[in-house]
């Protein structure tokens, strides 16, 4: 999660993309919790690979996320974007034993368990346009035969979604180190797919994994859509904070209203998340993420993200408003 999240600006100018909330929790917290649920044994350690500019407050929050699933939290740094293989190798101290690697702009819903003896697995999903993704090819026995990074011509529509399970993290580390030692690059970067291809050529078998749903958080629209889907998964008891204030208003479920949020004379929902300390007055909001300590007044807002401490007042809009901005329409 070391990227600077340029596709999510202005929201990532003040907060790293994986800490943007989905249904009241940061993206990366949702991801860690979902991985912990599918692991067949306790998660001992979570190593977050970040940019050093994220700061100590972010690091403290990340370690708390690891501790919330009973794991030790570690921080590693990738300050130069040299590719996925390089990023993972930045966490070399954690690359041993049974290992899950996940990229923090991907969420998923699944119904499986990673029991001991589970084969090396690359989770994939069929996509209409595979060009922006790494993809895999399969043989007749459903084993992965090829890894191709961002194919310019069609070879497969099975996109790698960014979640991997390895039986032997040490072996992965050695293959990643080989790429750097021998300056093996693809499209100008050290790619994880090249390490996987080398492992496969040496006899390591990989199988494709299937998830029930792949949820992308790569840009504003996809993040709003992922928030919508997540709200449908959560139990009703987890959606409305006990200290929230809802006066003369209509909530159209599913909606998430955080602790300390205030909703007055408004229609909120469906598919809305309102963060801690935020206020919505005399407004209509649907399909929107309102982050913490924001104010929405006399507005008709849909398909939007409103940042922390931002203020909106006005007419119907489709917004991507960063932290601390004020807009009267």
C-alpha cells in the first residue's frame, strides 16, 4: 500500500488511499479482517508496506488494525515505486512459512478456508478488458500455466485480483531477490508475475482461486460502488451508532451512520456512509461516502465522496471533494 493514490485525489492528498473508509472502516482494515476470516489458523503477523511519508500516526493506526485480529503489526517502507516484486521484498523479514500477499485497493467476499496443505493459490476473476491487469492461463487440469503482466493482445480474461497464498514464503523471497539481483524487469518494473513464472518453471504448482465478489477501490466511482456493496453485507445492528442523532429524517437502508453523527431534516440513503462527527441537515443524499467531521447542508448529493472536515451547501451534485474543502453551490 505504498502508492500515493493519484487516481483518488483529492482524497489521498491528506490520507493514504487504504485508510479511506468503506462502510465506516478503512479499506485496509476491511481487507485484513476479511483475510483473517478465511485463514484456517490464527494470523501471527501483518506487515504493511507503505511510503515513509505516511507518517507515525498512520503507522500507529495500521498496527492497531493488525492487533484487532490478534496479530503483531509491522511496518515496511517502499519509497521508490519499482514494481510489485520490489514492494513485497521490502517486507523480506515477513516472507517465510504460510503467507498471504494482498494489495490494499482490493476487497473481496468469499466462502472458503485456507487450511493447512492448501495449494499455492492465485485469486482471479473474469474481466471484460484484461489489459490493465496481470492475467493467468490455465491447462485442462485447472492449473496455472502462464502469468502475463498487462497483456497488450488478448491471451486470457482471468485477471489476478491482487490476493495470493504461498505455502513457502522463503521460496517467494528468493525468487523476488533473483529479479532484483539480475535486473529482470517487465514494462520497466520488477513484477511479481515474473517471480511466479520462475517458480512455476521450477515445478511449483499454482491453482486459481475464485471469490464470490471482487470489489475494487481504485478510483472515486469504484470506491463509492464498493461502499454500496459492503453496506449490503453488514448486519443491521452494526449500521447505526448508538450516539448518533437522527431527527425528523428518513433513512433508506442500507445506510451506515457512525457514532456522533447528526442527521436532521434529511433523507439519507440508500447506500450512504456518514462518518464520525459529521452533520447532514436539510439534504437528500444517496450512494455517497461522507467522511469524518464533514458538513452537508441544503444539498442534493449522490454518487459522491466528501472528505474529512469538508463542507457542502447547495444543489444537486456529483462530487469528489477532498478534506477541508468548502463548497457552496
